[in-house]
């Protein structure tokens, strides 16, 4: 959910099909640890610098969502990123 021009709130659904002997609180604390370790990666992203020129990068099958998103932004008249 966008909150400001460069900030948003993210909601995440997490489930598990393992570790049923651990309490929900232990599981939550583990997930919080993982998310905290990865936060710097997400917080340093600069979507406003994302090139919409698909020829500027080598894209792989795993990039399909990014490619679709960039094409959509370009159709909306964007020239770079999400700004």
C-alpha cells in the first residue's frame, strides 16, 4: 500500500507445513530474524532508477514478473522506474 511517493506498507501472509513442534511465537521470531537480515536489500532498492528499456539488461525466465511490470509502466507512459 503506497504511503508516500517513496514509501509503502507491505502486508505478508506466512504459513508453514513443517516444524509443528515449535510455537507460533518461535516461528514468528524466526521469520522476523530472516526479514530483518534481508531488510537492507529491499531498503536500498531504487525503483525510480529502474530502466524500462528491456534491451539494457539480460533477462532470464525468472525475470518474467519484472518484464511484465516494466512493459506495463511503459504502456502507462513511464520512462524510468516507478516515479
